[in-house]
C-alpha cells in the first residue's frame, strides 16, 4: 500500500514517530553504561575512556558519513519502507555484537555496522516530507523531536537501572526493541513514495561530495542554511557525544545519575517539540522560530561553561532546551526548496553533514576535555568544551541573522 502525497496522514506519521521512539530508546539504553564498558574493556580510567569513547562515536559517524548518501539515494529510487526495515535490522545486529563484545574491536565493529545501516532518522524525515504539505512540515518534524525526547526519558532511565545490574543488559534490551520494531514495520508500515515520484539511483550523487554539492545546485538559501546546520550540529556534539563522560568526571555521577540527567533532557525535548514548535511556527513563522532556537541553545552552552555544580548544570540544560526549535524549523525551510523526488537525497545530504560533525566532534571535544582536565593540564577548565560549543552555535546564529530572512520558499 502506498500513501499519496497531499495532506497529513496521521496513520503513517504515528508509526514513523513510534519507529523513531523505539530506535531512540534503544540508543538511549546504552548511553549510561558506555563509559564503564569502554573503561573495562580498554583497561583505562574514565578520563582516558572519554578519548576511546570519542573514537567509538567517530567510527559510527564515519560509516554513516560514507553511507548516508547511498541510503538516501536508494530510498529515492526504491522507496522508504525497505530502507527503514534494513536500518532496523542493522541496528539490532549491531547491539548484539556490542552486547557480546569481549574487546574494544568488537565494540568498534558493532558501531560500523550501525553506521552503515543507521539511516532511520534521515529516511524517517524524508518519509514525513512525503506525506506532509510544506506549510506543516516544521510541526511534523517536531514529532521526531518528541520521539527523540521520549526515547531519552525512557531509554537512559531503564539503561541506568539495567546497567546497575549488568552493563551488558542494556545492549540486549536495545536489540530486542529493534526486533519488535522490525516486526511492526513488516506488517504495518506502508510505502510513502509512489513509483512515479522516484528517481534512478545515481552513484555520482550517492556519495558525500556529490550529496553536498547537490545542496548547492538547488540554490536559494540552502548553502547558508547548510553551513549554519553544520555549525549547529557540531556544537551539539558536546552533549550528544561527550555528556556522559563530562558529567561522570565533573560531577562524579554514576550511570543512574547520567541516565537521570538525560531523562530530564528528554522531558524538555518533549515539551519543546511537542508543544512549542507548532505554536511558535504558527505565531512567528519558521524563520523567527529558527533564530530563537539557535539563540537559546547558544545561551545554554554559555551557562554550561560555568556550571561547576550539578544544580547549575540543570539550569543550563533548561536554558538551552529551546534549542530544540532549531532543527525542525531549519529542516522545514530546507525541504521547501527540494522537489518530492529529491527529499531522500536532501535528507541524506543533511545526514552526511551531521555525520561529519559526529566524526569531528568527539575528536575535538574529547581531546580538548582531556587537555584541560588531565594530570598535566596547563589550566584546569572542565567547562572548556562548552565554550567551544558556544562559539560554534554563536557562529550559526550570526550567519543566519546577517544573511537575513530568506525569500518565500519555492513551490
């Protein structure tokens, strides 16, 4: 069964949201135990584990960087459904590999497999663009943020509890969730891209360089948006990739404490994406919503620079929560510049950009963190990674505001 574009389709949107929720829960389950597992398998202290963990995240991102344009091109050529199912299967297998890991190389192997098939978010976004009219895409993309937030409420909390029993259990729980997701997709997920809106797979475009060049060929404000997206996504890697390590060191938090803080972030993400994105876009439009989101995120990182206590860290997380407005508004503006048959390619290109920041972010932030906290640190400054994020997010804000509000999106 294929849903024709035209209006918002509640059924498939609900299923895609649930798919992202289960996927995020699976990922969130393992975050609280990764520092301990990396330290145990590598035989290193937590500050050294942060460096190894950064390399682990980079490996995943490198695989995703290479394969995201391929996955996006395949979804444009063959439909979203088979790509989503393949992604779910790859995630399940990668969690099993990591769960049974007896050495660091097995963890790396699992991350490579997850990266190759880890196109669920970009493909889910393309799916949502298929079944949603342009004027409602920001609020629809906000559903992914809701799912992401709920996943980070439930996943890390359960992961912290399971990790307190055995650090392997969260990986097996994540694999089981992905297995349930596959079964649901096989029977309940319809195709969203009709055959007459597909395009042939083009290897020249299905690679990182070709995908990013294609954004430039589409013209309009997309180049500026793409650079701002890059700066923003690089800035948030301090939280996505390094928060567990920084929090464990800076506040001496256990896996349960880390899981609780991530659950708090999840609650805020649900509030912002579930309640505020739609209202903000309706009242202010995508552009002003975007600027508010980037400005709020920048302020949150600035507070984190000085957050020497857990209480101030929670204040910073609260201040920066409105940064959740950024990606839905920015993606909505960008998808309005792409044709229906290139939505997968656009999302694949954005995934490539995001993956490039995940490649660079762990290296940059982990090395900076080790440099300012190690025994031989020239200056003790555990907030330094957040200062770098403040500068990056501030750069995105400057680029957007100096460039000004874009012209109305092309039809």
